C-alpha cells in the first residue's frame, strides 16, 4: 500500500505523506499527547445477541438484562 509505513520501535503511520505517531518511538520521545482518546467502535451481529447491552455496559458501566427492545436502524452513544 502506498503511503502506509510502520516501525517496530513504536508505531508510525504515514498517510498522504504526513506521518502521525501513535506510540512513542526513538524519534518522538517528547511527542505531546492529548488526554482525550477518541475512537469509534462498530458492533455487528444477529438480532437479540446483546449489542445494545454491550454498548450500554461500556458507556454507563451497568448491565440491564432484558431492558431493550430491538434496535431498528442505528444506536450510538457519546462517552
């Protein structure tokens, strides 16, 4: 793949010619880090297997067994 590079002494991703360091390596030991971690997770599976329950457990820290009706469309949360 053109434009993608990794290093073993840490991870360095190069996209569109601009390097982005995700983990400190020898070249960027003093790299500034933002305390906020942003990520997106997609849960895919059959109906009734607990995708929404898992999402609520992750977001709110509590498990609510049997408290949900079928999700139609998309469900999301911001934590």
